[in-house]
């Protein structure tokens, strides 16, 4: 609980935290999932998306206010609160998990068909 209160102080000290904190939050929350081994690829995709949005926030922190990523984040839900990266990250993680599941299912079917031959 106290970490969220102290986070703004640390961000003022180190702007690089702005870059990595969204991906760290994705990793921590995903690790709480009981079947983490099944969603690892989706978590990697989520972390990459979160880093991209964190990069836009970092550029804004350094004074590059009109960058494309920051403008996009500001137009998203929760963008005014500084957490506009959440919705795109969740959507991309769901898409990545669906694609991964389809690929694994296809691979399983191919293995079964090879065993029958």
C-alpha cells in the first residue's frame, strides 16, 4: 500500500522508472495468476506494449510533450490519470494468448495426426 504513495517521489528522482514501471506492474500482476506458465508469451507481449507506452511517458518527462505516444495515451481511457497503457496492454495480452492457444492447438492436432500414420 505504501509503495503507491512513494512511487511519485521515486519517479521525480529517476525518470527511467517511468519507462519500466508499467511493465513491472504487468509482470507482478501476471505472476499472481495460478497458471502463469500458460500465459508467459502473452505476458512478454504485455510487457513490450507497456514499455512502448512507458517510453512515451518518459519522453514527456524529459520535455518532449508533443510526441505521438503521449498524445495517444492521453486520448485513451485512464490516460489523464497516467495509466492509459492498461487497456492496450490488456487487449494485446488477450490477443497474444488467443494466438498462442490457436498455435498450440494446431501443433497438438499435427502431432496426433502424425502418430496415427
